[in-house]
C-alpha cells in the first residue's frame, strides 16, 4: 500500500489522508460502501495481510510497506518499542512511519506528516472540531480504533462486545456506527479541502469458538491466534507451524524461535490455565490467525466527487 498509494501521492504533491480502521473486514467494508459512494468517488481494492497478523506485526507492515523481519532489521529501536509496548493495540508506529518515509522521499519534513490516534468516538469528535489544523499536512494518518474498542477493550466485555456476538451483528454494528460517526464527517471535510483519502485495515478478525492448547515458552504479546517463541508446540492439525521464520519474513530472536499460527475458528489456550481461558474467550472475535476474514482486507481510495 505504501508503494502503490502513499509514495506516488507524496512525490506528486497530492494531499493524502490514510484512515487506518483496524480490524475492518471485507464484509464490513461492503456494508459501509454505499455510505462512501454517496460522498466520494470510490476506487475499490483488495490486499492480503501478512501471516502472523498479530497487531504489532500487521500494523508495522502496513505503515511501512515492509515485512516484520525487515522492520526489525532496519529499525531495531522502533521495533523494540513496538514489541515492548504494554498495550499491543497502541504502539509507537508514528515515529516508525515518519522515519521510513523520510528515507524514501528526500524533501519530506517530519512536520509534513500528522499522525492522529482515534481510540474512541470522543477523540473523533475532537478531530472533527479541529480538523482545519491538519489541512497543511502532506500526509495525515488517522488511526481509528472503534472496532478494536468493541472487540478487545476490557477483555471484550463491553456492552458493544456483548451485542456483537456473531458476524451479522458485528457487521450491522460497524455499519450503524460509521454512518453516524464523527470520523466520516471529518473525512468529508478533508475531501472538500482536496485530500485524497485511503481507507485501509492491517487485518480483519474472525469469530473463534474452539480452544486448543499450546505448550512451551512464548511471548504473550502475540494474542490468541498466533504464538512465537522457543520450544513452543501445539496440535498441528489446527495450526501452521513455522520452523523457519526467515522464509516467512518474521523476526527471530534466536535460532530456536518458532511460530505457530492458528487457522479455522480456533484460539490458543495455555495448558495450565484451560478453565480460565474457556471463561475469558467464550465465542469471541480474535485476530492474528489464518482465515479469509483476517487476511483478505479492503483498500479503498476515496476522491472528491466531481459533479
């Protein structure tokens, strides 16, 4: 996405806004497409997310156009900050993206890029009120976390998470929110000012209903669909076992690093805490594994309508 959409715009001087709506699936996008076509000239596209699409891996890949292993090699300090973040869905990708784009566009100043985090509707309302302060940016990145806030905040125990218990209800909830959201109003203002808008997602989510145990020492930041570490194993009927991370462009802290990535509708459970996981991860939406819902993501280019 960076090479296809972001770089050409920066090189030609077109103002661009990247709206990163994390966990947005293709069916969610199809549900809101009518609202977009009523306001913008829409160019639809598709992309594949990466294998082991845990949030920090997938987001770093989207913001740079690099594989996780390449990010870890080229920007070790930024990669360490991302992986050590206490909250995996809120990581320091802004500095990573600015540093990487500066190597690709020589005349790009740090002040030319604005990165705005929108974890909830309140922050989106504040953005809508103060949107004019970003009109001078060459690239504006809006990191919208509404879907994540439904699915993952407080362990997925929010009221919205209890409403969105299946694919149909989650799709309906996303569509209803987007139609009335301050984010959509801000996007309209930016389009009126001449910004081309790119709507994208680093990866979708999948409804998981079955648990499978894993064994060994892993890094807990990976989540419930992907695990990485030394001497880890699981029932390989339900997972892709990555013996050679380098072939998959995944970072390896040692020669013993392995990854296991679940497919279908399974989630990982720690062997010694089986009952706790069954209670915590009742049928719920998770991300980071291998499924069409998680890996096939929409990319839409929204341009001002010409009447």
